[in-house]
């Protein structure tokens, strides 16, 4: 049975596969297929780009100041691992909740409330008097920030013209190395003079970015149509297209059943959901298991803490060409081909990093891993949001984010045990890299989405 359209007065008729009739109801996806990129897209992308910068900053900053926290609270390596995991434990239920919320109250309000809540919780964590209260505050920060993780890619993709969607969304993922560089810079410049609490307070100020999203970014027309808000959807398309698209016609989104978690495990969606959840877990373990303990692992190879900061800076700078090249190539060759190629090359770089016989090979492996592993992340974040329909895009994406955070929560503790029991640099990194192989193989059956209209 063909799906019924949502949002048009002709609901109940099969409009999902037919070409739009002149003067008749218009699929929202078709409006974006005929749209060019405008400065409104650039403004929206800039606001959402920095939201992703905040995510990267927040997810890394505590690992970079962990040695100061460890000395202040007099804790060991295992306790540091739990501390690093506490935010991700908060993100797991947070992602699942925000996934339902973004499909219910909209992409825009989810981002605003998520950032505002994060700023408050982060400020509270900076004032925590002891280890356990700090862990609790970090849990709450993660719960709040999960809304950004769930909404930002879904949101941006629903604002973009079809032919620019892949390239622009991968660019959005480029906020990660920028956030990493800011985290390294602030840590190096602030922690030794003002202490780790000042670093966390600076993080809390980023919650004010919610005001710019409120000002610069319109709500998703796809979501607005599913809620029957035709006038607002047409106004958003008019604003984004700057008059390129006829906004006098009634809009619809050709979807099946209404939003529900059950729909993610019915029919064709079942395979997609199961595969993307496992791929998300494996990718996140492969990346995060290494990054959270990178200063400690580098110390095992004889690098001092300042030298490890330089190493991380080189790594972050190497990510930028990874995102830029992936953005250009995914628009030319599609999601699947570029994702698989980049994961393969990133894994090869990781193995070179693990078995490096000298410092030169260590840097070479790290640069290769940073370019290709991060490029694959940018393509994956784009691809994952496109395989679901509007009514369940937030929920579906949130399951992947929750799987990532399960890996984020577990990996620091497990790798901490490897470090504590002196398994060694090579065996630890090789174990981490094995997860990228899983992420490569299980992505093979997923459908290509480059050039396809969102539904």
C-alpha cells in the first residue's frame, strides 16, 4: 500500500510517487530539489556548525584537564575513566528522550532547550565540591547536550537543497576539529593559571549560543508540514529560497505511519535500524577508545604532556582536509563508496599508528587516521539521518546517538583497565582499531541516499 501524504488537504490519495501536478499539492522534498543554495542556508549552517563545535569541545575538554582533576580530587586511573564516562552515561537516556522530543516539539526548540540546559548543568559542574558531585553534574550535562547531538544533523539536512545536502552536511561535521583545537588551546592557556574549574566555566558560556539559533535558523519545513503548520512551512521555504520556490501551493510529506518507536522496527526500517545502531557503536568505540586515553598512550611512547598536546593539535588539523575531501567526494560518488573507502584507509592509518617503529611513523599513522576516520564520520552522520522518513527521523537518529554514547561510556573504562594492567601501547591500539572493521562491514547493506529527496 502506498503511504498517505501528511499535510495536504488531499490526504488519503497516493501522492507519494507521482510527479507534482502544476498548481497541485507540492512535496516538501521537491521544493528543496528545485532550490539553490542561498545566504539563508549559510547563516543557518553557521549557527548549527558552532553547535557541533560546542559538542566536540564538551566531549573532549574533561579528558584534557583530567590530570588536574585527578590531582585535585586525589583519584586513580579507574576513577578518571568513570569520570570521563559519566557524561556519556547521561547522554544515553538523553539521546533517547530528545529523539522523541525533536519529532514532537521540533528541531529548533530541541536545539534551544538542549543548549540552554547544558549551559546551566555545565556551570553547576564547575562548582562541584567533590568527585561524586562532579560526576553527577557531568551526567546532567550529558543528558542536556544530547539534544544537540540528536537534532543538529537532522535539522540542517531538512533545510538544505537536495543537490547541496551531502556536501554541506559533511562540512557541518567539520566543527569537530575546530572544537578540538579550541579545547586544546583553552586547556593549554587556562588550566595552569586559573585551574580546571575555569575551563569548565568557559564551557558553560556556550549555552548562550541558543540565542543565535533562535535568531538565525528557521524551523524545518518538513517537520512543520507533518504538524499541519502550512503557513509556517511556506514561510520557512520562502525565507530559505529567497523567493525561488512557489510557496502558494499546499505542501505535503509522503510518509507512512505516524511517529513511534515501533515503526523503527517494522518492515524495511528494521534492518536499517539494527545495522546503523551497531555501526554507530563500533565507530564510536574505535574513535573514542583512542581519543580519551591518547595523552596516556602517548606517554607510553615517551611523549611529555606538552608534546602530547602538540600531537593532538596536529591530529585535529589533519581532520580538516578529511572533512573537506569527504564533503566534495560524497556529492560526486555517493555516501556508501566514500564512507567505506575512508573507513578502510582510516583503519590502515590506525594500524600504522599502533605498530609504528619510530616517532615519524607514529605521526604519519596519526595523520592518516585523522584524515580518513574523521572524513568517514562526516559522511556517516549525513547518511544516517537520510535513511529515515521525517516522522521518525529524530527517533531513528537518536538510537544511533545512544549507541555511540554506550560505546563512549564503556570505552574509557575498558581502555583504562588496559592501561592499568599495562597491556602496552600496540595491543591496546590494535584492539581499538578492530572496531572500525566492524563499522566497515556492517554498513555495506545500507541504501545509497545521494541525490534523493527526503520524505
